[in-house]
């Protein structure tokens, strides 16, 4: 996500992270209102409503038209749809983590469970166990068939309960087995 879009998204969430502003947006989605009307509806003081409207106007979420001495506000649905189309796509939201180390947690799990290249224990947590199993599966080459005895020997290098690890490989579909022959699938 580009820095400009990131800032728009951040300002959008900050602006809507207030219950009064959310209520204002909801009201203005249905009807035009003046500051005085919004203040009465929300039981707020007019200067407070004006402050909230200013925050929403910064994002161009409102339209305003003068009527006599008043100004009438309404939600600009086109602006809301534009933000939605430009920024609220799964790809754009996913790009928020571009500068985040997505493997930091897995690295921490491996560091906590391995000591001197040896697996201290098989994690009870399913999610942590999967991290360990994926790492162990990488000790096997893709496209190579391994007899069960060789799988056991390789796994014994890391933990004495090789049978559990072998069964977990199959259960998690990291390896396949047929007639005592194993192969890595991913």
C-alpha cells in the first residue's frame, strides 16, 4: 500500500473510532441535518458536533450545502464508495503488513522448542506443533521416496518420539504414506 493510501486509511479509522462520529455518519446516511439537528439527536453541544463534522469533512465523507443561515450536511456515499474501492480491497488490506516480519512468530517458536538442534518437546499447542512439523518436513526432499526406517532415523536426530512425529506428518498432510514408503508433499 502506498504511503498516501496508508495515511488515508489511518485517518479514516481514526475519524470513525469515535461513537459520536459513527452515529453522525449513520444519521447523515439517511438524511440531511444541520449542526443544531445533530446536536439535538445526539444530545451533544453544537460546538462538539461541529468538531466531529470537521473531522469527517477532512476525509471528504460529507457534503454540505447552505440553506439560509444554516448548513445542511449529508454523507457523501460516492466518496465512501471510492475509499472502499481504492483502499478496502483484500489486496490493499493485506499489503498493510509489507514491512512486518511475518515469520517472526515462527522463528520464536523454533527458538523456544529447539536447543542445540534438538527438539526439547513436541508442543501441545496445535499451532506451535505445526510450525515445528513444517520445519521438520523441510529435512526431507520433495520428490524423494523414503522407507519408514529412514524417516525414523532422520526424525530420531531431532526427537526420540519419531513415531508421533511421523504420524503428525501424515495427519497434517505434510507427507504421504503408502506401503511403508513416505514422501514429502509440501
